[in-house]
């Protein structure tokens, strides 16, 4: 992505703080540190900023089916 490790860690901390502000809406309440959610959110937001239609497609797939996405579709 061209982002330095220091910038990523700063972005990670900011994302973590934002997620914790919406803690009651967090889909992974039972997951202790929620590091997976934070990392996923950062990745999703990066996709969304580069290609909003790709993010909408991910949203649609998540809505329609909770399992793996077929490799052929990607």
C-alpha cells in the first residue's frame, strides 16, 4: 500500500479507538483484543477508498453468503 510501518501502527491505533467508541455495535464482542476486526476494518476501508464499487460488491457478498467467495468470481 506504500504505507510505512509507523503510519500503519498509527492508523491501527486510530481505527481501534474508533471501533471501541462503537463497542455496542461490534460484531465480535466475544473476541478479546479484536485485532482481527481492526485489521479487517483497515483493509476494508482501504479497498473502499480505492474502489467504492469493489467495497459494495464485498458488502453484497457478505449479505448473500457468509462463506468463502469463489475464486473464479474474483
